[in-house]
């Protein structure tokens, strides 16, 4: 069961990373298209705008972390209910 647990965590992290990366690419395309989205955030919100821009840059890492947390929340009870392997042969 330990290998299956790792597969679940890997899949959750991978999906989270890919979703965060895709959303980051959308914002990157918005920036490259000539939109003044980043300047608008900094001018109107100051430090908070810069903070939001850095969060947008970190979306793949945030997505990875949230994917791992989601797997733990969804499948944690099933992982914890498993009996440990018996050591009868030793």
C-alpha cells in the first residue's frame, strides 16, 4: 500500500503543478500581449499589488503544494485505516 500512497501523492502534486503552470502561462500571455495588468496592480495597490504579482509567479509551486494537501485531505482516512504489514514470518 505504501507504493500506492506515493503514486497518489505524485499524481496530486503533478496535477497541481500543471494547473498552476497553465494559469501562470495565461498570465504570462496576458503580460506579453501588451496588457498593463502588472502596472495596474502596482499603481493601484502598491505593495499588495507586488505581492499578488509574486504569487502569480509562484503559482506552479503553490499548485503542487495544494495538490499534495488535497490528496492528504481526500485519501488520508483511507491511508490511515490500513493495517500495518504483519511480520509473522520473522
